[in-house]
């Protein structure tokens, strides 16, 4: 099995329109809210979302490519965490406003 390197935008490359688009979907917003509430690392399979596994994979990809989450492999699991510090540094207050709405 070969490791897959996942691409993540740098903090400086984060774009507000891309972040807003990523968080505009109810499933992706739910994922971000759960990550923010736990403030922990979670495996992708630990989220109870009302979509198929392949659709869930798509939602995680959109969030990752927008810079909302960071993902990496640990064994056979893909681990996920919210990039709160990066988002707060680039767009102060934005994440709290969206997640609290």
C-alpha cells in the first residue's frame, strides 16, 4: 500500500469565497461544526452524515481543498482536523460567525 499525499492550501493561499462555498453545504457545515465542537482529531468514518461514503469523500475533499480541514492517513484511517488557527489568522472571526449561525 502506498501513502497518498494530500494537497492542502497554505494559509496565505486561503480564499474567502472558496471557504464560504465549502461551508455553504449543510453536510460540510455539519462536519465543520462537529470538528469545532470536539476540537480534536477525528477519523472520517466517525461522522454521522446522511450521505453515502462516496459523497462523504467528496465533501471532505471540498473542505480540504478550500483549506477548512487538514487530513492525513494513519494506517487505514484518514484523520481530519479543523484548520481553526489558519482560518482565524487569515479571516479573523469568520469561522466563529459561520459556525455559530
